[in-house]
C-alpha cells in the first residue's frame, strides 16, 4: 500500500542486486564466488585489541568528529598518499567518508541532476551503477579490453555533454584487469582537452600481488581527477571508512552534503585506523594481504585451467579479488546461475555490471573469501555444469 509514496529511485530497485549478493555470500552452506568480501584472516584483530584501550581513553573517541575527518587521521593518511603516490592532498582537498559507497553517494549527489549523462567502464562496479541511477543519471558504458578502458572509444563517446567518467584503473571490479600506463596518460590528456571530470575508484589499488604500482590518475591529473578510496580491503569493512581526494571546490561541496548523510564518520574507527597506520601495521598488513590473495588467485587460476571447457575465456588478474568469464553465446549466465545454485555454488551474472542489456554471456567470480580448499571443488562443479549446459538445457 506504500509503494505509491516511494521516490522514483526506490521504485527502480537501485541497490537490490548488492543486497542479494551480500546475502548469498554470507551463506556458509554454499561455495560463494559471488561476494567480493575481504577474507577475515586479513583483518588486524591483534593490533586492534592492543590499541583499543589506548584509543578509547581519548575523549574524542566517542564524540562527534569534524565532518571532513579527525585531524590526526587526515594528516597520517595524506602523508601516506604523498609517500606512496607522490602527491599529498592539501587539507582542503581531502575528506574521510564512511566507506566507498558513501563516497559514491556523496559524489553522485553533488554532481548529478536528473538526466545528466555519465560514462562508465563496460562492465563496471554495480554499486556505481546503482549510485548513478539513484541520482537519476543516464549511464553509458565504454568498452574495455585486457589493457583496461578503451580510450579511443571514450573519445568518440565525448561528442555530447558528459558530467563525469567513473573508472577503476587498478585490478578492476569485475574484470580484474588494470589500465595500462600509456592509457593512463592518454586518459588524463583527453580529460584536459574536453574538460572532463574523472572519478577514480582505487578500492583494490594496494592489492597488486607483486607490488607493482602504476601511477594513479589523481597523481597524473589532480586538476581533473577525484580519487575515491576505501579502507575496507586494507583495514576492515566493519569499521566503514574511506576517503575522497579531489579539487578543493568539490571537497567543500561534499563536506556540505555529508551533513545530510551521517554528519561525520565514526571517531572511534578513525582513531583506531590512525593508531594502526602510525604503528606501521597498515603497511605490514598490505604486504601480508598481497601474499594471501596471491595464493587465492593461484588456486583459482589452476582450477579454471583444469576444469573449464576450452570455449570459456577468463581473465588472469594481477591483483584484487576477481576473474571475469566469457561463455559461448548459447549460454545465458542468469539461467546458468540458477542451475549453479542447485549445485551449491554461486557467482554473479554479468548483466548487472552493465547499464544496458549487455553481459548475458559473462559472469564474475570472486575468490577472495572462498576457502582455498573449496576453490578447486567449486570450480570443478562449475566446469561440469558448463560442459553439460546448452541452449536446450535452458
């Protein structure tokens, strides 16, 4: 009886896909290749136990915090970015958020009017699609390949007015590929020529298995790039923290908008993260996580090589959590997912990673949280289903 009161963004179902995936990933009875969760073994429990009593004694720990974030955390992490990426954000170019999703919501809320045109990678993070749809933006996908976003195709798409481009240059969700260095420079040059704002999502940037670090877009083009980051993969998703580094006028607008979301990110989590960072634990944790996920990737690649039919193609990520599969045109991955669930495995069909009707014959596998011994078993089941799955079986 209440549906007639809902806003158009609610009626569109924005966010339902993420809710469903998180629900699947939490079911321990199945082998869930669906949710891109960090593994609990990478969480710094011991460090948090050691610092908690010290941190909670600070009067600021249980109080409201400044909207842009506590000064100590902002100072430490701005310096960390300066050391590792070569560009330290100025005080008025940096804000702490309650995770990456709040950052996306703030950015789309501040930048988009209904009907504004936005470009994304095709495929891209479903959360970005949902955030843009929620702000009533019009989304168009630019093709990708093994080198990341096709910059030539992007230039052709810039024939009309575009509000911004959203990209994940490092170990992209969902494909697992990274934007080449050559294309990074070309993208910044293109943005400057066209006056294009780039939103650079660096959620997986620190999780390159060999420590390879390509220049960030924000470092290459601070005048045309807003960098969106999260600590969920490098610290803890339960404490809900992220950041945005961007030109000062945009940060000022975001700080104003944050007054109408959560007002401020939780102070206790900020103090715990600062303590962890200044102790050296943040850097040590990243090194350990890279090795941990590299083993998961190796187990996944070995299983995919062993069990998938020759007609199925998949990406070999050099970092992050995901591999992207392309199956023959006779197989619809939404129907395939329903069949796979009956066999006790889940994955994400490719369609929800596109704003339009693409992705019917693609799917995403997340290997980050699956127990290593279950990866082989799960991919074995998937390979058997794919080998026996044809149009008649649908």
